[in-house]
């Protein structure tokens, strides 16, 4: 999944997390979501959200700093 360069990957990640979780609860009342993260470069973190659909995000240290300061 590619996102426009001006969008926030962190915001998109949390929106997909919310959508998958709500869909899972609505359909079955239970489910399994898995989040993995690892540093893939000095300034990049790879985040993988696994559910019935998988999404992969790469966020920069700058994005993490902006998000955490909100």
C-alpha cells in the first residue's frame, strides 16, 4: 500500500488499526490483530499490522517526533 508523500503514515496506521479492530468486533466480537515493528534504517521504522488484511508502513524518526509531541 503506498500513501501520498504528504500524508502521515502514523495517522494512516492508527486509522487502519481502528477500522480493522471495529470490523472484527462488529462481525465476530473477537479477533486477532498483530503489530510488528523494527528499525530498517537509522531513520526509518517498519510497522506491519496484521489482521484479515495486512498493511505495512515505514515511518521516519521525524514523524514519530511530530506525533509524540501532539
